[in-house]
C-alpha cells in the first residue's frame, strides 16, 4: 500500500473478537503486553517509508494496552532516527469498572466500542501515527475523514457515508475479490487491497492501486457490505447508518461509487465486548473407512460412553459424523469418514488424560480399521465472547495527543432509540410463472457469511433485477431452514435490502458461545454462505440461461 501509489492515510484493523481474548491471555501472563505485536514488527519495516511519503497511519493494534504500544512506537522511531508524532486513544477498557457498569463477574476483558472523534482529535493535533484500543472497525476510516473535512456530530449523513466506506475497507482484500462467491470471474491469485476516495458529503469511491490483483466491482462491494451486518440500521457510537439507503454505481474498471447513505442519531448506549474463560475442551477424531460407516460410528459411541465412569464424564460430549467417504473409492482417504468427539467441562481433568486414554484403549477392541487422525492431547481452555450495552455517558473516551495532553471526547449529543423494522413491504414485484429446473442456488446468487459472537450472519444477493425479483420472494426463512437443516430450531431474522438486491439473515445461536468455544465445524460460519449456494432448488430457467456479460 505504501509503495504502489499515493495515499493520505493507511488504516489497519487488528481486533477480531477472538483476538481480544488472545490479547487478554497475553496480558494475564505479562501486564506489559495486550497489544498486537505484529503491528510493531511491521512498523520496524514501514514507519520510515510512511513518513517519507507523508502517509499517516491509524490502527486499532493497541488492543488492551494502547498506551504501551504508543510508547514502544516512540522508542522504535527514536532508534531509527525517524521524526514521528505518536498519539493514542484509550478509555474503552472498562474491566475494572465491571461491577459499577452492571457487567458480569469473571471477565478477562471488557471493552466498549468507541467512535471516531478520538482518532480525529489526535490527527487534528498533528499525529503521524494513531493507535487505539477497541473502537469500531469503521472508526479507523471515519476518524481521518472527520479530521480532514471538519465534520461535527451533527453531520449525520456524511458520517454514515464514511461508516459504510469504513465497513467496506475493514476486511482488506475481501472488498477486492477475496472470499468472493464468483471468484472464477477474476484473477484472485494475489488480490490487492482496497482504497476509499472519500468526499466531503460522505460519498466515496472504492478502488485499488493500478496493477494489483483482484477486482473492485459492485458485486465485491455488495458482498463486503453484507458481511457481519444485519438489518437496515447499522448502529454505531457516532451515527446510525441506513444500509437500505446505500447506492452502488460502477464508475469504471475497479471503481465503485457509494453514495446516498443516510444517517440517523446513534443509540444512547455503547456495545461492550465481554471475554471470559468458558471452561476446557478437547477433541478426538476417529477415522471410519469403507463399509458400515453408521454402524461403526454407533459402536464407537457406545464403547466410549461405557469406558468413562459417570463421575469422570465431561459435562458435554458432542459427536459429529462427517460423511466424507465415497463408495468404491480409488484411495483409502476417499473411502473414509470422520467421527469427531468434542468434550467440554469446567474441570480440565475431565477433558484431559482420561478422555484420551478412553479413546486410545479402543484401538484393539473397536471397529475394524480403527485409527485416529492424531493422538489425543491434553485439554485446553476455551473462551466465550458475549456483548452487553452500557450508557455511552458512563464510558470515558480519551485522546492522548502527541504532546501528552489528554483530551476528553464527549459522547454523541443527540441519540435515539433504534427501532426494529420489518421491510417486507419493500419487496419487488414477483417474476411471472416460468419454467424451472433443479439447480444450485449459487448459479444465480452470491453469498457472504460470518460471525457475531454466537450468532451467524448470512447475506445473499442477486446479480440482476430479475434475479432479485425471484430471490426476494423465494428465499424465505422457512426455505432457509429447509436448505440448512442445522438452523431448523434456531431463531432466524430476515432483513431486506432492496438497493443492494440482497437479503441478510441473522441466525441466532448457531455458533454456540462463539468462535473460541469451537461449537461447530466452521466455528465462525465463514463458509455457511457457500453451503447455502451449493443447495439445490427450483430456479427459473430464464435466470440460469442468462449470458454472463449481462450479470
């Protein structure tokens, strides 16, 4: 990004939900840690180049210890003889105030999602590098825009437009074709990173440096807009962005304009990410080969349950049979299925040595062809991520300027309770009856999925207006449950986003206690959308026979 062309600001998002747990465990071992050390290593290589080119850097790599990371950056700059003004944003860490804020006990980390005005204040006071703790991902982009254009908290539409641009940028190459449903249409060997050209009214153009791989299209931008979002109102600490107002327009090769974004007052509360230890887990995978797969799996489960005395059994034993086997297979691996046992318990002893011993001792007394993918290990702790909401006025938001001054950032002056809304009235006109044939959904629709704590987000979009007219009326919650049987007993909310020709589903509880708990295969639901696209249903032939250049 620093060598391929001109930039004003380079941003970096380091703080996934799982990352916060990892940093919390780092801080337990050493109170001086808790920040993303990878960023510091990157700056050893790149800080001088950034200063030479006049590029300012804004990252949330401070994690749980932004002050320490800022101090380490100053030492790095001094060692290398680089003049760099470093500032940081803090106040998001509310762990020591958990009881006061009504948060639960036993937390490893509790961090409020701050907004963008602290970042803006640091830049306005001359910072070359700004590191933050837990701010919203989009704040890394919105902050520089506030500093450059002089926006105030009342400029809701402009702020909302920048939030949308920030959401597109936050996952890097996902906006330039990474993880894109129609990846075969472009060279995705080495996709470049996206750039947002921001304008004073909040509109933007998403592009990338010339000569870099991947592509920026309305499809790649749509996919990222649907990623880990929900309904039409996208809540944030500075503004509520209306995703149903977003307009995407192709401006030229690798250039997509985003405009029309409307903003509303933010909610009066801040989201707080809570991380705690959930207990201990272990996993054993049995390989079942050839004939009688189901019977072999049943035998393992009977024998294993019988081998563990009731007092030594973990609180949770979860069996999952993956039928990866093929009949009359040309290789042994292709003839094999995998039976995975996951055990969880608050007591590490119950998922440790005795569990592995019970599995291994079946080796000469179990099903024919018994073997494991790996010897059982000792149990390991797992984390749980949940979210709470606290009064925004109860959370400090401090910009620590390059000269050491501490500037308190006021919460949004006007807030509004977000309203839940049903958007079924925005459905397009139905397609007229037409011949259909059985085909995968993915031939006519794209999808992008991900996680929010224990919930899964699944966005699905049509590639043209006729496809949207069919998709909007066809892919109901009921059909989704039929296509994805894992969701049959779970609450599902469907949101309609007509401007994006998209449906966005929230599937509550699919991921259990979140990614760190490893509740299911694909614990972050990253491939949930691709599973849905592979499912067959009756699709109008007119959509299947459409020339690719019209899509």
